[in-house]
């Protein structure tokens, strides 16, 4: 890694922060804060995306009756988030560093206004040497509006804040080329371009969190395609963060950034597909044009179907004749106008190339 990295997002997973008995690992947390403080004092701008609220709260309170999955998550996160942020505040305070809490939800990334408000909030914090500590607002999130996990959230934050690098700290050294438990397996050190290594990845979930290595892989690929270096590394290793930043030979998986990074608006669109309000179906000719040598918009002449209830500027999915998703884009018209113009020539694009992201 290079010393030129200035702005860095660091995501810490639940399995890094929690002990085997489910309690918060204060020693590990303290060590990571010391490493982040060192980077902060050297002039790096750090945004910390931290899991651990639900797992932390689960250990503090016993429900009076059996709760459903959503209610228990809301209860544990409300208690656990207070515990988690208080601990972070105390630990950073020892180094003379102020941290601040930013709770968000997936819905906040679907609205361009809310997206920019979040960005502005964190920009102001960084300008004033405050370390933002970001987590999902689990107390108000419901199943359909939840992030897959904090890996997804960290990818959104990294793109939104134009990070130079995203570091995903896990409880393993990276992505292995086989079963990590077997001695012949080794960490894949570098992933570039469209290399597909998903076949190597175990699909199991983590003990305390919702995600797993497959989620990390897909998020890392998308973020790297947007021009951001992504590293998956072991958060339990001593001085893992300073060594990664200074370029020490650390065992980890690095996803090399694209040499043609996406624009800020395309980064937002790329990560907003989960909140798409509708679908635009296109014919084979329009699909071929999208993947041609020249940049191409979605024109009405190639549109064969419009579904959903969306307004102008909402995010919609682009679907081919086989029903496969090709990408997402920002609608240039609302649903009614799009249906009226479907199949016609000489109209402005339904989705302009500048507001189109192909998967």
C-alpha cells in the first residue's frame, strides 16, 4: 500500500470486537483505537464503520418475554449502541481525539438529498478533526430496509466520502484459495480487474454479525471498480493498520482500484440499486448498444416494458429480455411519462449515460 493514502475508511466486524463468550473485547477495541489514533495524528482522515452494537447489547439485557427477530434486534442495538459509542469516546479521549456518532439506514442512501446531507455531516466532522463512527440505525431499521451487513454500509460510505482506501477488518487474514482450515490453502494477495474468485469463498456467516466473506468479496469488487483500494485483513494482528498504510509485507487480500474511477454521481447510483423504485426492460439491440465501444444512454426506442411506481430522478433497474439485471440508473422521467414514450424515437434518454451504472 502507498503512503499517499490520505482518506481511509476502516470497517471493524463484530467478530473482531467480540470475545467468544459474546462480550465486548475491550483490550482489542483499545488496541484498534490506539492504531487509529496513530494514523489520525499522522494526518490521515479516518472514518470508522463499527459493528458490535447488537452483540454488545445482547449481553447487557435479558428480555422479559421471547421477542421476534426485529424486536430483539431493536432492543439489543438500542442498548448496545450506547455502550459501544461510550467506550469509543472514552478510548479516543485518552489520545486527545474527539469522535462522533453517525447512525444511518439504507433508505438514507436512496434519496440524493439525504445522501448529500450525510456526506456534508461527515465532511464537517473530518474538517474539524473529529473521527466519525458510523453504524446502521438498527433500532429503526426493518428487514426490507436493512443493509446486508456493515460491509455493505462501509462500501457505501467509502464511495460517498471519496475514500482513497477501504480496509475491512475480519477475523481471518483475507480470502483463501481453498478451505482456510487446510494447511495447503493460502491467502490470495491481489485481485485485479474482473477476476472472479467467488468459487474459492466459503459462504458461511460470521458468529455475531450478519455477513460473511462472500459479501465482503462482492462489496470489495464493486468499491474497487469505483477507483478505491480495498483491503481485507485480520483485525487481531498487532499493528495491522499502521503496517498496512506504510506498505509493510502484511498477509492480506488487496483489491486493486480501477484506473478509470466512476464519477461521484455514478458511485451513488451504483450503491442505490437495492432501493430501486422500478424496472426498465430493454430489447436485445439496446443491450448490445450498452456494451459497445461508445458510451450509450437508455433510449425509449429500445424500451419494451416499464414497471414499478417511480418519479423522475428515482433509481430504477435495467432489465434485459431474459429478465437479468444489467445495471441501475437515475430515471429521466416518471412512470407515466416513461410508459407514454416507450418505443418512440426522438425523445430525450430515459436514462442518460452519465447517470447509468452497469453491473
